[in-house]
């Protein structure tokens, strides 16, 4: 941290704004706006005390209304007087509090960075900050886009390359985004000299606002592109190649950097967020990198044991040994037969359920009745072990 201004040690900016030191950003902004309305020089012409108080409130908000400055300010205050620092940094031009020099203010109302200029722009309508009437200046990032991609379960497991087709803003194919008719070039705005902003001096205040001549672009397009009419973008169908990684699950969002709407005035393009919708499979389910399948077995296989064939997601099958006495719900692991991803390959988790036939032939009924007659104990006997009667059912 550079040497902090002397005021950081001498003034409690929270008290200046009338808020608690633990107040959140919304409370601080709300308190500042209320005081700014009451103390603004336009509302108190000729009142030197109100003007001085307005300066103090503005200085306080410029610090505690900014997340990074507030953090540094709190750290300095926690160190106590002088804070162990070797010196103090003066306010200087454009320094803490938004002062543009002795006896004056400079507020940037162009919407370039938020903070004090934004708040005053909203309060007094003086510029094009967020919520203002004029367009923002400088490069503007393109908007992010959202899209959905429906996938078959097997494609979600294996991964695939596919295409998305959507209609959105794109760089104008005629002017390549310049906004000017081919064969012509934009010229520098003579009003703002290419800055995109102009200074509006109002007594002791100097407010920067978007240039009305070039709408904040900094350049004039004398011969607009006939396709995009000078915007540099056009709305048209787009085909976007998408690589879906193996193991994507239903609802997962994939970010495609730079595939959203194009930026304006040299800004970066936005991103495209693709939400995957995976169709359920009639046999398999995905659990992370593992696949799960439930396989029915007969009572004889559960009681006596057996080797059974279990399907795999690739259409083949594997043998799974069922030990004698296997209970319903038992799960067996088949190594390496799950989802193969860059981070590793999962397993196939096989759960068994004992199938009970809905109808019995005469031979089957006779065999089961013989088994029941030969049974020496009830599977429910342990439920009655502590019963005084000691009976079983």
C-alpha cells in the first residue's frame, strides 16, 4: 500500500456518512445519496457550510464506497494514529475525494468506472453513467449468451463434437465491425478530439460526459456501412462448433469464451454458456464418473449363486459372479467400465434385485411349496428375539 492520505488517519468516514463501520455497500450508498441531495451546492446556493460539508461527504464516499479503498482504509484505521507509516500522500489532482485541484471537483459522468460519478449522474442527471441518458464511452464488452443443447445419454457419456445453431448479433460481414462503408474509414471526432468525452465546467465543478457529437465513440462515421448502419454488428444465424466433454451431466453449463455477442468500439466479445440437457437412459444412470445399473436375478441365483451377464454402455456385456446367499440391493463393482474422462475412468456399479414371478406354473408352485416346507427357520425370527412370548410368525 502506498502512503495513505492524512485524512485517513484523522477522519472517521463512517461517522461522516452516519453509518456503522460494519455497514454493507448498499447502506453506505443510500446514506451518501441522502446527504448529497441535502448538501449539494445546487440545492444550497451561497451556503459555504453546506458546500464544505458536501466536500467532506463526497471524500468519505469516494473511499468507503469503493471496495478496495475501503479495505485499505480499514486496515490503516486498525493500525491506529499514524499507522506506522513514514509519511502522508496529499490529495493531488484527481486524488481522494474526487477533487480536481484546489477549490474544485472533477466528476467523470461518462460511465467508464462507476463510483462517485455514477451516483451523482443518477442524482442530478448530469451524464451518461449507469442509468444515465447518454451512451457509455470506450470499449464495451459484448453480452453473454445462453443456449441449450439436448444430448442422448450415450453421447453425454462418451462426449462429442457438435454444432449449435442460433440467431444472434455477430460482427458485420460487410464492414468487418468498423461500422464504415467498405473503402472508407472513420475520422476522429473534432469536438472531443477522439477522447469520446467532453468536460462540462459548471462553476467549481467539472463534469465529464459522453461527447454528443460522436455519442462517445471518439470517431465519426461519415459513410455508414449499408448492412449494419454504422453499428459494426448485424443479427444473423450463426453456427458454433461445440466440444462436449465425456461425462457431462444433466443441467451442467459449459462456458465457451468469446463466443457470445461481439464487443462494441473495440471491446471484447461476450461468452456463450451452453446448458446440457441429457435424456435419461432406460437402463443406465450416471453417478459422477461411475455408471449404475440394476439387474434382476432369480431366487435360485440369489440363494445358490451364479455367474450372470450384465450389459455395458457400449453394447457389450461382462460376467458378474453372484455369491450364494446374495441379498436384494447388494451392489457389485466392475472396474473400468464407467465413464472415461480426462481425469480418469469410472466403474460400473451393478445392483441386484430378486425378481418375484407374477405367475407360477404348477411345477414351480410345487417346488416352492416343497422349499417352504423344508425351511427350518423364519427370516423374521430375529424380530421376536426379545419378545416375552418368544413366538415367531
